[in-house]
C-alpha cells in the first residue's frame, strides 16, 4: 500500500560535493529523496523533496570512481534550505583546507534546519568547527584520525549514524542511505520510509543502533579460512568455544589452530570469541525484551557481571546503557540466536 504523503512545501535538500567525492555518498542519499518523490507522484500527492547536488564553480565534479557529476553551483551562503548534507571522499581533505570553502559552509550552516555529513564528510564539518563538543561518527577506518585531528570531538566508532543537537554524522558510503531513510522517517513517517526502502531493496535500519560492520567482518581476511567458524559462533555463542572445541570444529590441532588463527585474523581466538559474543548480546538487547541476565546466559557469558566487563572492554559501555541508547524494533529478522531467545522467553512464561 502506498504511504500517505502530507501536502506541504517541498523540503530543499542540498548535497555538497567536490572533486574526488565518493560517488555513493552523493548518489545514495539523492536516490532516497528521488524515490520518495516518485512514490508521492504515484500517489497523486505533492512532491516532498527538492534535492540536488551542489558544488563549486559550475557545479560539475569528477567523483573518485572517475564518473563526472553535474550539479548546481553553490547557492549564496545565506540562502535558506531545509537540509544540507556534506558528502565524503578522498577530495574532502583538500576541500577542507580551502578557507573560502570552509567559510561558506560555516555561514551556510546557520541557514539550514538540518546539517549532516556522510563518511569522511565529517572532516569538513569538523574543520568548520561545527562538530566541537558533539558525539560524531565517520567511516570506521577514519575514526582514529578524526579523533586525533579534532580532539574536541567525541568520536564513536560503532553506530551507523549519530545525531547530536541537530547535527548528524554517519559512517561510510552506504550509511548515507540509512541516514537519508532516517530523515524520511522523521519527515514523513515510518510508512513512507519503509516504502522507499522496499523500492530500493534495502533494509530500513533502526535509528543508528547497528554497528558499522560486524565483528565477523572485521575478523575476516581475503582467504577467509575461518569465516564459517565466525558465522557459527555468531549464531550459537553459548556453545563450547574453548580453543580445543574450535580447533576440532575446523579440523586442526590446537597448536596449529592458534598459530593459523592469529596469522589470518590478527587476533587471538579468545579475544575474537569475546567480540562475537558481545555483538550477539547487542542484537538481543536491541531486538528482544530479555532480562540482561538471560541475555548473558544465551550469549555464553554465564553471568551478567561477566558480560558487563566484556561490554566495557569492547564497547566502553554497559549492557543496560547500550539497550537504552539503541532501542531496537520488533521486526528484526529472526536468526538462530533470536529464535532461541524468543523460545526461551515463551518457555519462561514471560510475555
């Protein structure tokens, strides 16, 4: 069923680009807003967005992928707009070193309702002083450099996107789509955002609460000799995950397993198991109402205090604080662990 789009003046959305911009940082959010317009048009409603790419000069840039993009020239800095999104990409650092560009952005930020960045676009917002004292996020591979260069920022490494006092920052590349869907959800409601997500064949993410990448993804390498093991651990974290049990599962001696595992992943098996169990617990904390002590049991920690210590080591946050910060949704896809949790809850007689 088509969502209802309320009649209103189209919200203006500018996406700031520059030479060597990341293509998807521009195209991803732009397509979300364009699809919202297409669905509104089908429903006979007024178009909810007026979205465009803007850039210096004549508005034309060549993305880092080599594709030329034709947008509009930069509008006057004092021209009002609803939303300004700063894209990222290899060219952002040169752009951020341009005093005139930074001055334009600083003035422009005073005339928009909503300010955001995608990926390394956070470096440009930071250069303009627009992120000082705020919680922010960028692509996971750039978090340390962002924190080192701009110590006044509170850089978070896990979320897909973060909003702090009206300024939004998001993780790498496709996170721009999640960010734009969050804007749709806020502007037009969940039905509209879900309709766009379905049209684009992407997930409607929970509001920033999913990690940028899974622990299993972080552990994998090109050869991926232990990918199947990581997937199994993620689905059955309460299993016997001793070194001997894992070695037997992959058909190796313990000595060979320890040596080859460290060489392949750069981590010890014990550290990897802890990260995967924490990630599994995060899913249950967000997607179920299971008590924390039950989450600890289902994820192989045994006791809630053991899980709390692991959360502090891995995420620097307690399980309770994680649940409060990242409330999930009831429509999460039920993998083996989530099915087990729901069965466990029904068996206990808890609604």
